[in-house]
């Protein structure tokens, strides 16, 4: 299972390293890093960029007809890796305060990550080649009912996951604008 | 299946973005800016400023503190619109905020924070990072409190961060050392900051670093023993350092030896006194070394006469006959070890006089006024038969011996120079066998008649 889920292992290791750096900051400053200070801001910005990459890169690759930079499976692995590590960093950026728009954005982030895990589960129900394309040979061996069910679930998931992601990024952009206005531009 | 646009630009995604925006705008309007509120404002009531007694009463009017960036105002400007007293402090270089800002426009939010909840502190400072030195009191000596725990601002600033009651010092230091603190405040008062600036621990004050190092018995003396009525650093520094300033009442000599106590005494003990008499004008040598001080310094040390006779008049075996300059003959080693160079007097000792006892001339031990003429000591011998009465012996004699006198006068009588004086080697006694008044030739000649021939001495 893990052999086929290297992205999960790497994401887990990355989260461990980030958590260790967070613990070190807590230990040396004796306080939770504020979202508006250097460390909190840094992990927030990097985490958001990773989430942005999660949202765009895989989708671009999937829909690109000309450029074929590597197999789709690799892009999906990157999508999952950044989709876990980015939100984890954003979670640490919150300084564990979940009120207001920031709290809503965090909630949406958590929902989209959970949705992502569900989507990956549904995705693996349909046999695929190394490029991520449905393996017609193996698909042909599936029971028609099960295949149709998996495809329906995948479609349904897409219908929910993408709008949720867009809602998340809309909230995140408003949050960023608010942070820029109240915490950066106002002195 | 593949489409030219990415998922986030699909109609469904755009609708989702639009709906989300609408929801956020609605939430912003309904909640009254709560959407961007990172946390509740402080609700601790204080003095009414700007129409409110706490920040929480400002409610959701973010613009009260957050001015639009295009307005040119800063958050600190808005803070000081309500907190006019702080604005005044910043302009006062002697106030806490004035000291800390040092004339620079330091943002209020560097030290003061908000949105941390109704009961959270509005002042968030790291005590170890706070430039407390700039307030005039360093925290160098106050790293931990009496309980061993790191200091919190409220430990000293009980009534508020910008006020300080020096009773806080006393309370804490009583817990550390009750006896010392009670004595110290009794001696020096309770205005701790008049002397202490926090740079040093005065409990470990190294007195050797100042101009008056403490040694000997001074180490046991309470500070107030010397620093009498000292209430400021200046008072402490101006404490006199002369011995008599503190010890005038201890002077067992009643001022007779002056005020330079350190010449004889040291701080260890009054009794442990030493005096190098050789530093004085009167060197102690010989038997003077062992003489008790009081023997000479009968009525005090200052002005003690240095001449011998002042002390030794009663010792004068000469009864003053030799005057009072004892040192002319004597030295401090021993009275009997006297030497006198008679040649320094008007009467030089030569010849047989050298070996004559002093007492032979200076009869009865009287030296002064001893006559220098020969006759005073030497009676005119019968041999002279009174012929030289009134004449000086030295006309014929010298001090080597009475004998061998040379007669240099005109010989009386009929004999001429050659007959009477240079009579072929004859001495006076060859002719004057009994005395000078009588003469005879018979000692050498057969007759007293020079014309008889009679044979000479060579016969």
C-alpha cells in the first residue's frame, strides 16, 4: 500500500519536519508563533503557495494537450503532496485562532483536504495506467455496475471538490487582502 | 474529456467563487467587520477615554484604530488621539514613554497588542528584552525574585506598569533578609532609587573599588557607621575619609598627636600601633630605642624638646658644670662612653698634659672656667727661689717635661753669655745645685774663683 503511496510518506515526513521547526520556535520563544510575525507569516505564505500549486498545476497538466511534462500519476502525487503539506503549514499559520474569515478559510482548507483524501480513494477504484489514464484492459475486466458506480462517484466528487476549492481560494484571497490592509499597509 | 481550461475556471467554479464572495460580503455587512477580527478586544474597564472605558466598547468600528492607509495616519496616531496622556509622556523626555521612545516615533503596537481576548494584557513585552536601563534603573541585579522565579513587570509595578512604589523594594527585600533591610532602611531611608540604579548589587558592593578600601576592623562596621545621614549617592561619595572625621571621639591622646592617626595606627586595631620615630626630627638610637615613649613625651608628643638636658638634667653628674650640650662628650649608647676632644677648646692638650687625668686639672669636676695659666696648676718650685714670680712658665718650659727647660733671658750677675749660659754644656743645675739663688762652681771646678784656673769640668 505504502509502496504505491510515496507521496503520502513524503508528505508525512515533510509535516514532521515542519512540526519540528514549529516546536523549536515555540520552545525558544516560549509562545505560539503569531500569524503576523516572521515565522507565522512565512509558513502561511509558503503553505498558501503550495495550496495554489495544488489547485492549478495538476489541473493545468490534466487539461494540457500539447505539453506532456511527465506522467499524470507523478503530477497527481505532487498534487497530493502539496495538498497535504500546504494546508498543514496554513494550519500552523493560524496560531490556533479560528475566528472570523481566517477561521472560515481554515475550515474550508480542512474540508478540501478531507475531500481530497476521499477523491483519491475513489480515483484508485478505477484501474489506470502509469499516465493516469484509465487502463482499458483492466477496466474491461471490471463489473459494469462497479465501474459505472466508480465513475459516478468520481464525477460527483469533482462536482463538489472543485467548487469547494474555489470557495476556499476566494476566502483565502479575501483574507490575504484583509491582512495586507490591516496588518501590513496600516502602520 | 480534456478541456482547454483548468477546473477553477469552469462555470461551476466561477459560480462557486461568485457565491463565496457574496456570502463573504454579506457576512461582512451583517457581522459589522467581525469577519476580519482576529480576536476579541480587551474588555478590562479603565479610565474613560474617547467615550469608552475599554477597547471592547469600540465594538466593530475598526476605523477607530485602523485608519485607511491612504489617510496618512498611523495606528499610533489614532492611539494617541484617545490616549492624550501618553502622547504627552512621549513628548516628555523624563517620563517612561518619553525615555523609551527617545524622541523617535516608535509604534505603540511594538509593545501594546490587541485582539488577544477580553482579559489579555494590552502590554506584551519580553522583560528580558525590555530596555529597562533607559528608565534609569537597570534590571541587571534583578534577574530573579526572592522566590527564585524570573521577575514579572507586576512584581515591582504593582499599581500599573507606568508607576512604581518603592515600597515594592522594601517588601521583597524584607523577604530576602529582614534584619538587613530593616537596619538599612532605618539608616538610609526608604528612597531606594536615590542610591540604587540596579546596575550593581549593593549587598555585594566592593568597597575596594572606591577611594576608601575597607580593611581590618572597618570591615565589621555598618555602612551607617561612617556614612552618617547619607541618603543619596552623592552623600555616600562625599563621606569624609580622614581618620578624625569618625574617630575624633576615640582619640586617647586628646589631640596631642595631631590628626594623622595612620602614622602610628592601622585599621586592624587601635592597640596595634607602631611609630617609626626615625620619621621624626629626633632619631632614636642607642638606649633611646628602649625608653618608654612617656619618659620623654611627658606631657605630649608634639613640641617635645629635643635637647639632652631637657630630659637628662637630673642625670648630670657634672651638676651643670659642663653646660647642657651633653652630646659634645656623650652619645646615646651609654653615659660612660664619653669622649672629649680637648683640642676643640682653647687649651690644647700637648706633651705631658695628654696623659693627665681630667680631674687633675678640673678639680672637683669643674670644667668650665678652668684657668689656663700654668701657675693655676703648677706651683712655683723652690728651685726657682721666687726669681720668676709673675713670669710665664713657658718662657723656659714646654709641656713635654719640666726638665730640659731653656733659659732665654739675660742671665743676671757678672757672668757673660758664654760663661753663664753656654758654659760648655753645663745645665742650670750644674751651677745652681740647690736653687737658682745660689751658684757654685765646685761641682766641676776646684774653686769658685774663675781666675784660679782650678780645672774644668773635664778634669
